[in-house]
């Protein structure tokens, strides 16, 4: 690797397989894929050997917790976006439950600037729906939409917008700037002090149960509300078979409902709680094998539009306790693609083109990063930047992934500040070898490149 | 109830294994004495010799305690208990009045507890008259290192204060590790430490015999303790 | 023998019977002038009680001391725990003190599981959240066997707040292992959603069950549950599920009444029932010490458990 290379001399990626298809070369220069074909050459360009590697458009995460401002002991924008790059991500949506909450133009712009300075991926801050996440008053959604951060996705994630009237108002209000409300579906009264999925295991283990209906009832209500006022609704981290059915029904009516699923809900089940190890404690909780099957099927057939990590880093002392005292959440940026590989590709439910669609194209569309409506991050003239098909002229946001590798997950070598991964020690296929953000590598040879 | 099965051909049959008797109510479920014979063992005392030895010991007890007025027999589980009952029956026959007998489990007082996983307890049954001021005759099947008797003395001390304590054993095989000696001995049996002594009693094993065999491993397989 | 006793499900049928038989022998020794056995001399047992429970703690303390173990009491109040020391740090402190066994009572289900990962000694669960209380189930089984002579085929009815009861969970598991037939009786709100997968029957009708049971065990019901709408009023709960004199008369003649304590006299059990001859409540306490002696002996009295 030649030192001092930059966007103008470019990179020749040799022998990559775009979406798993036939091997080809890609010339990356000046932030775009300048050429695609066999036997490319360009003077001054750096060679990247991509034999056997699958090339995908840079992944887009609709749901990440970067913890800054407020909980920099768990993660910062710098460490979180570096972790994202290691996972093949070129854009992440940072959730608003920081301290202070991201409910004003000021805070969202701060987060957006931190993202630009870190330079590992594009950070699109998510704005809170209600002031302070208090659930009683709308936050200044318009101000956040107009800010430099150009917020389009709004969510009180961590908490549910449970007041039906407030949810209605929020859905109506964001129509003015093509925004979307992303609901964290959790009926608060049904889940007071709840610890894990309500079912056979919760009864046996003596941990307060979290019934599936607490998620499903809110989703049903919000789909009907969105239809009634003609707005867009996005459902965060769908976790149950019942939720899938409701979303399928809503979509069949032509309503503008989209949904995401986390990698862990595609692979893990609630019986893991039997060890009482809080690394498995998450909101929404791990569910049953039947739910996992329904979620995989839904992601395969598109009822669930995309994978979103809900990356939730926590310091050791918040996880190394007895279960009821532990924090909810799992890290996910650095393992997401591998988990999807294991649960969806290796099971034949999705091919690499499907992975590109669910992990890049659709999330970019839902986040309005693909240029629909208003200008997206980073491109001054409004042309799409993320979630674009790999082709000549497309922005060079891409990831090179080695599907043949097979290593156990080791959180100790993760770039995230936190180690709470439920996949620790598990052998998963695949490895991100390189990530390019607008034509410049953020990850090369499986390591951070900056 | 004890289930007794006579030897298959009426004689001494080393190869025959007898059925395990049902456990008396209240005794321990795990750790039942087994009657599997030592392979290649040699019978050193048959039923007649055992009978005579016990009769002789009973008479010796009567002599040395002046009629056994305040004698109480306490057998050490497992087979010491049956021997104590047999001795008590003989004493009662001769003196025409009952002789109190019972059992004293010493598991909790052993000095070698940490060498094996925790053992099931044997049954302790001390006659109502207690031990205070009495002559307690401890009864065991084999006297070897003396550690079992040492533990029994400690257990006895927590029960009360006997006037005197004596020891009756069916077999004394030598190799004492503590200053302990028996007052009444059925048979002195010089052994090497590589040998194993196995005592079988009708009430427990379906036959009466004292068997001398080789190898501690085989003894363990036959359910016998490696050392006493 | 197992290394930890955290759930009643840890015990095989043989293990459970061994504990009961051992406790039986130990109970007989209770009348001795000197009831102190040298068996656990030099071993240290730590009582780590995060929840106030004088009775259970004293029971474990008496059991350990009768076996000549050294006992260290670590209660949540006024210790570093009250100042917010984590369970893990407390565990490391106990390790440094050389605890051979830690008896833990904690408000969080699963706390003994976590502790077992941080200490080398044996962990005995004295009650964790709403999960389990295995020594209670053992002393309950022991009491039943002592009074009624058997456990196999015995019909046991457990009544009350099953949803929040660690005693119920441990009893269902242990009694099933020992061959008894268990029926749970409670209002539907106080039964776990998946109770149908438990090895027992379920009924909402106490009066129907009483004539056909050998044992009725009443669980404590907290009046505060009324505020979370588990039942409308304490009075209605008592009327439908409380054991009073007239209900006690429905029991077969030999049947016994049990309660893990502490009792809410007048709520789940009437005072005259609690004091009747059928009631085993007092002997349950005495049996608790013998059972806990048996558990400590079997866990600590031999060589280290190998697996």
C-alpha cells in the first residue's frame, strides 16, 4: 500500500464479485466507481486484491446508539463509527436517547459534526419525537429537519410513544418534510419491570415476563394511525411472529409501513436467559424459535424491509451484575453482516443481492439517504450517496467481504468501546476485509485504515 | 425387613452372588452393602467358626463384666450392627434377661472425610437407657488401622459418659495406626496391607463367611472399604 | 454430589433421597447432650443475605455451627453492599476470605447463578427473587415424609401466589422428582402463562381439591399485589383461596397443612388453622436445620466435587 494515496489517484479493486456475481475489477477515483470491467489499469492507482471477496454497496444502519453526548464511557461517535466501518457500514443513523437528548437542532448538529470529523462513516442523527423523550410534548421536529443534520427519521427509541394522540400528531406533522416516525413498540404498562420474553422460560427462571402483545398491540395501532393520516411509519426492531403478521397485513393494504429486524433476533432465542448472563438481556427481548423463523421468512420475502443493528454498547459494570439490575442491549455493528450471512445466506433464504437490498438499498431509502426528497448527507447537489447499486458512476461507498473466513467472535478485539456481544465465542462465517467511504478506504485488510 | 437367601448348593459358594436385601426403614438409600464376592478369595472363617467365635466372645463379655448387668452393645455400621445384635441375643440366652444393643454411626467423626465425596450416613440407634455410667462394648467386624474405633470413641463422648468402653471385633487383621486394641477378638488374622478382608453376614449378604483376598481395587469393586 | 445447590432441579432422585435420609439421621441426634459434630471443622460458611430474613439465616447459621464450621454473616444493611458494592466485588471479597460455601439470599432471580461463576466454593441458594428456594422444598418434603410416611404418589396441593413464589417453583420440581403428584391452585392472574408446561396439575377451585389431597401447602400472599390488580381485594382473595376452619374440615382426616412462613394470618390462612394439630408449621422450622445440616455436609463434607 503506497503511503499518501488519496481520492484522486484512486484504487483498483481486483477480482471482486459484486453481489456475489462474476469477478470483475473496479476503479475507484474521485469518490465514485469510475470504471468496472476486466483487466482495468490506471497509473498511480493502488491495487487492492479482492479475489474471492464479495462486493456490496456500503451498508446503511437505520438504528445505532453512539452514546455521545452523555455516555462516552460506553461509546463515542468516533469509536462507534469506527466500529461501523469495521462492520462494512458507510452510513449510520444515531438514535436520540443521548444525554442531553437529541431533541433540538443544536444537539443533532453537534452529533452530525462529530460524525464528519471522525470521518469513518456518514452519521445521520435521529431526532427525538417528544421533548426529552418525556412522551408528552412534541420536540421541534421542523427545526431538526431544517438543521445542517437534515434529520428525516424521528424516534423516541428506548421508549415508546405510547400516547395515541401524540403519535397521531407526530405522524401528521412530519409529512411536511417527508419525515418518518420510527416507533419503538412497547406498551409501557404491560412491560413494567419486565426482564425477558414472557413464555415458558420466564416462568421457569422467575424473571418478569415481556408479552409479545405489548409490541404487537402498538404496531397494530400505529399502522392504522399512519393509514388514517396518510403518513409513513417505520417499526424498529420487530421481534415477534405476531408483529410480522400485522405488518404483512398493513402492507397488503398499501399503507406506508416499513420495518426493521436486528441481527440478534434472527439468530438467538430466549432460552439463552437460563444462564442468567445479562449479555442476553435486550429490549425487545429475545423470543422463541418460532419467532426467529417468522422473522427470517419475513426478511426474505420483504415484509421486513431491512436489517438494523440496534447497536447498544454498555460498560462492563452495567452488564456484569445480576440480571434484573443489568442494562438492556447488545453491540452489533461489527457482527451484523456475519450474523446475516449465517442466518439468511447460509440457510438459502437470501442471496447477496438480497443482502445488498436489505442492508443498504432499503435502509437508505427509508432514511431518505438515497436522495429522494431533500439533499442527503455529504452530496451538495442532492444526488444519492448511499444504497446505490454498484456500477460505473455510482458513489464509491462499498464493502469487500470475505465469505470463506470462519472465526469465532472475540469482543476483545472489537473496535467498539464496549464488549457486550451475545455472539462472543460463537463461530460465525465471513469477515469484512475493506470498507470504502466515498472512494477512500476506512477499513483495509480487515483493519482500520485511518 | 432383611431378605435372606441360602447359598445355592448348601455349601460354601464363593461364586454365587446373593440378592441385596431391602433396606430397613430409616436407613440410608445410597451405599448399600453389597455381597459380591472377592474373586480369587480364600475363606478363612466359615459359618460354624463364626458361630463359635461369637459364642465365645459372649461368654468372655459375661466373665469380664461380672454378668453384664450394665453392659450395652453398640455396633458400628454396617456389619458391626448385626454382630452386636447376635452377641446381645447370646447374652440374653445365657443370662435370661435382655441385653440392650444398638448402633453407633461414626461417619461424621471420621478423619478421612476429605478423601472421598461425602458419604451417606449409617443409622444410629442408642437404646433408651443411654450410655451414662454403662459399660459400652463397641462391636465391629474388622479391626485394622484403628481409626474407625477412634472416631467411635469421639462419637460416644458426645453421647454421654460411659463407665468404661470395650471393643469386640470378629477379626483383628493387624497394622494398627493408632494406640487402639480390642478386648474381645474372634480371630487374629495376620495379613499384608495388599490383602483385603471381606466379612459376609447372613442378614446382609445371605451367608456367613470371612474371606481373605488380594488387591484393594478388587475390594472396592466388591463394595468393601479398603481400610478400617 | 453436586457442587452447588441453586435449583431443586439440580437434584436427581438419588441426591434428594440422600439429603432426606441424612437429615433424618441428623434430626435424631438433636436430643444429644452435646449436639455438635466435628465434620466441617476448619471450613468457612458465609451467609450472604441481601434480603432481611432472620429466620432462614439463623437456620443456616445453626446448621453450620452444629457441624463445627466457622460462620461469617454478611448482611446487606450497613455493609459495603448497602453502599452500592456490586455482587461481583462482594464475591471477590468472599473468595479472598476463603469461603468454602456461600449461602446467598438475594432479591434478584439468578443471583446465585452469577455468584457461582465468581467463587470457587459451593453456592447454596437460600432464595433468589421469584426463582427458587431449594432447601425450603427439601425441608417441606422431609416434613411430609415424616408425617405421612411416604412421598411417592402423595397428593400435594399448593395454594397461592405461584407466579411470584420461589417456594412453589422449587416444590413443584422436587416433588415431581420424588414421585409426588402436585396440583397448583390460584386465581388465573397468579399463575405463570406457561404453567401448563410444568410437571403438575392446575385448578382454580380450592374447594374441589381439598377433599382429595394429602397435603395442602399455603403460600404467603402479599396484600400489595392487589394494587397491581392481581386480585380485586384482600377480602375476595381470602374468601376464594384462603384456608379457614370450614375449608380445613373438607380435608381427609390424615391430611396436613403446611406454610413456608412468614404467615399472613387472616389472609391466606386462618389463625385457628395455623395453630391446629394438622399444621406442621412449627416442625417445618426445626426440620429446616436438619435439612440444612445435611446439605452443608453433603456439599462440603467430602472431597471437592469433581464435575
